[in-house]
């Protein structure tokens, strides 16, 4: 029987936890975009090495 979570399971749980926490604070952001941004940020902690930089556009969207 498995006792420890795999890295992908831990990443999925962290992604869901952060999405639930941040989504109400960013009502104009597409939920799918928020998931992609969080995944890019969190995957470093769970084995990835890529970093991103966010910038808000005048039109109200975000780019990275």
C-alpha cells in the first residue's frame, strides 16, 4: 500500500488549494489561465525549473 503521495498528486493538491484561495481575488481572470500560471509557478517546487514573470496589461489581462 502507498503511504506517500507522488509529486504529481502533491502538485495537483497544491494547485487546487491555491486556485481556491486566489480565484476570488482575481475575478476578471479566466480560471484556465489562472491554473496555467499557478502550475508554472508551483511546478518548480515539485521538480520543475522554469520561472515566469507576470505583467498586467492596460486592457486588464495578464501576460507572461
